[in-house]
C-alpha cells in the first residue's frame, strides 16, 4: 500500500475521530444543560417549550415538562451513541491496516444507532403530542405522527451506512485472504 496514501488516511481518520467524539461530547453537555435547565428553572424551560414547540399551548405540570425533556434526552442519547460509534470507526482506520473487521463492526453499530434515532424521531411524536396536549380541554387533545424529508434522509442514510459496513467487512475479509496468499 502507498505510504503517502496510508499516512493521509491515518491523519484524516484521526481528525474525524476527534470530530465525532467532540460532537458526542457536545451533545452530552447539551443533554445535561437541558436537564439542569428543567431542574433549576422549570418555568423558563416550560415557557421556551411552549413558545417554540407548542405555540398557543401551555405546559401545566412538572410531569408534563419532565416527559417532554425525557423524550428529548432519549433522542439525544441515541445520537450520542451513533456519533461515538463513528468516532470509534475512524479510530480503527488509523491502524496500519485500515481495512479491518473492527472498523466494519463500528460502522454497522453507528448505522444501527442512527437508524434507532431516526425511528425514534418519527415515533416519539405520538407520546410527545399526547404529553403536550394533556392540559387541553376534552376534545382538544391530539395524537400526531408525521414523516418528513429529514426522517426519510435519516432512515436512508443509516441503512446505507449499515450496507457499506457489510461491504467493508467483505473487503477486510478479501484483504486478509490476499495477505495470506502473498
């Protein structure tokens, strides 16, 4: 393998690993910040959620706010796991043999986490809308579910990542067989 190309792959993979681990760390801070905001200033967080996500609505109880925050934190947790898996995948590319089974395994895991996050984003709308509409009078409560282009792109991208992981696994297997022949 060309040493210049290998060193370029190692350098860019190290940068990408740091980037994805940094993004995951940033999301952890965001999640902790939202939880702390809900704990220390529930009224201001409730006002923010009412203004941004439910114009004209109201958050009547702490349980309602806690349920919405819990849904958001679970979604962030799935994204954090996916970003950390991508960081681990790029770390595996920094080895002397970038085509390895470990990188394929982390790529597949990242795809699975992102698939779970995309599906959760679609289906969390049901409990989210129920929680948000609880204080409404009878007959004005609602259940919502929607599928928009962001959800579709997330689903397709995560499935593509899983498919490429299988291709990476096959490439690593062929590369290992080729090394044994030579």
